[in-house]
């Protein structure tokens, strides 16, 4: 497979490997406690910080990165030289790939300034066989008279963790529409519409002749066969489901009654009247932010609703690392999905938080009315903290016990801790007790004191909780041998290696 090359590509590839781990600081909880996270900070650093906790768990990633349009945006520097833009995107795509679930998918919007380069770049990162589709989104319906050719669409690249044939089983169909149903023949079963009774290809047992009502013997269209075998056709005819158009002279079609369709296969062209356009999204933003436009290129809620519907089910995790005005998080929240949003600028506080608070309070903009949204739920707001490790792999001296304890707890149990983290006993989870010996938490920095697992330290830990079950203890080293650890039911993990290397 050919690869895309650009200036400093090797440096971009090194960046994806060498991004330092940063700790996440929880600042505040909004609404009811929930798994939803809003993170303020550089999305490259934030994605790396999330990897130990969410690798392989994200069902749907949607990103709307800067388009490199050679124009300046208020909140993004979108005027990047081409190779710089590619170097910006490459490591972020690599980290996003690590977060995708096995049945997950990533959707990226882009215009024709970088679309073709992005496609080749994503082929390299995700694998060309994981490409599902390029979807055309009609972003505007008004004519752009000053342009040589008016730009009316953006591209939406869809890749999956699995090849298309396998991912198809994980995606959802679109709801069947109610257009085109009628009952011209007074069928007692109600309104119906007809679908073709032919299929692509050549199957010998589906190449028979069918007698039309006018006596004509009909054969399948050129290059196609009938849609079922002759016995199946006779069954459909006996059930009164076969319809011959053009007064009985046309090829047979099958009656499909309202409510019988399981759903519609998504197509690769999404029109504005189906999923909204930029005018619709700007109106949504104006209502939410008192007639301010915090972003020049927001996406309509209906567009995100379709993506999330196709790619996820309720309770699945959705991630957007270019959150912008917060549309992805707002729509995912209303649709009952868990979400993670990352934004670097101050508008994470000034716009994303207020918008998501309005969602919790039950705002009725966007898709709210169509979904019957009444409010509820919540999210946690995080900022990026210190780097966990220095260039030599040692823990940063600025990292305090409570910060590292929260990191270790999240690393082990997969959820943020609500406890104060002021004791070497971090807590109990699923029958296992977790301990951290770090930064003199026991009040004694000598080897026989707080940071090394010794017999006196073990006795102290027993005094904190007489836990008979398994124990996981993090520390600088252990003076207890493997046999003794096994007897005590202890899994010892050494700092920093068993943190950094995971």
C-alpha cells in the first residue's frame, strides 16, 4: 500500500509514541454523578492521559478538526502549512485508534482542502481495509455566487476497527421513513409501497419466467435475477403481495406494508433536509448562547444524531477530541450515550459547560423535542495536571500522593474515585483492596517506613482494613519474597514501572 510522505513525518510518528502521560484533575461535577467527562486541555495530551483508562472502550469517535482552510478562526489557528497540519493530525489519529472498541468506528469531517490527504493518512493509520465510506454531507443549500464553483458539501470519512463486512453487523439501520405509502387498490392490510423484485447478479434458480396479468412472459432485467426462487415468488403471489405496475405490463414488484421494514441501509449522500446544514447549526448556537456565535463552523444536532444512531446503542461511549461548541456531547447526552469531550481553549468553560448544563436542565433546542428530552444526567469537568513521569521514567516530584492515588485508582478500577485519597488504602473494589505506598504517606520516608513494603508496613496496612481477600499494593519496592506475597494474597506492583508501562 502506498504511503503519504511529508516534511517531518518521522517526527510526527515519534510524537505518537512519546507523548507524556499527564494526570487528570477533577475540578467539578455538574448534575448527577456520571461517567461523562469534559476535559479542558491539549487534546493530544488528554488522549494519552485517557489511554490507560479507556483503551479499546470507545464505540464511536467523531471529530471535526480544523480544515486548514488558510483562514483564521477565533478559537482555532486553522492557517497551518500543509505538512504541519498532517503532523498535527497523525499522532492524534494514532491515539484515537488505540481508544476504539473492536466494534467501534471513527467519523471525521473535512472539506476538499485536505480531504484527499486525510483519506490516505487514515488508510495508513487504520488500514485501508478498515475504510467504510466517504459520506457527502450537504452543508449548504444557498448558492455561492462569488465562487468559481460553490462549495455545497463536506466529506465525512468513516473508518472502523473491523473491515466493512464485519462492522456492518455492528452498525444500526436508519429508521424506515413513512413516505411513499398509499393504498390505491384498497388492500385491507392498509397502506403499502412497492419494492423491486430483482437482485444483482446471476443465480440459475432465480432466472425463471413470470407471467404478467396481460399475458406477457417477463424475464429479469439485464444483469439481474429475480429477487427470490420461483416457489418463494408463488408464495408471495398467493399472499397478494405481488404488484405489476404499468397496468399489469411492468415487471413484478413486492408490496411492503407500513411498519414491516426493519430499517434503511445508510447511503453515502446525506442531504440537508435529512440531517441539517450549517444554517441550521448556527441558529441552534444562536439560541443557546444569547445570539452570540462562539464558533463559525458548528455542526447541526441532527447530523450528530444520525452518526451516533448508526454507530452506537444506548450506554455506549462516544468521544470527540475537537469538541468545539459541544454539539457531540450534547447530542450523545440526549441520546443516552456516555461521552467524553476534549477542548483546549477557555471556551471549554465559557461555552461547553454552560451548554451541557442547559442539556441537563432539559433545553428544548436541536433534537430535544424529537427525542422527548426532559433533562437529567451529569458530567465531570477535568483539567490536565502534571506529567506523571520525567524523561527518565521517574515520577515527577510535583505529583502529590492524592493525585497519583486517583490515577492508580482509575487505572485499576476504570472509574473516577470519589474518596479523598488521604490514606494508603485507596479503597475496595469487587473484593480487592488497593493500596499505594508513595510520598511518605505513612509519615516515614525511611525504607522501613512508608514507601517500601516491609513486614512493619504490612502490619500497618492490616490495621487500616482487615481485608481477607486479594490485595494490590503499589510501592517503590518490596522486601517480602514471592512466597510470602502469595500467602498474603498480595499482588505487588512497582512504582513507576507498573504504572508507566501500562
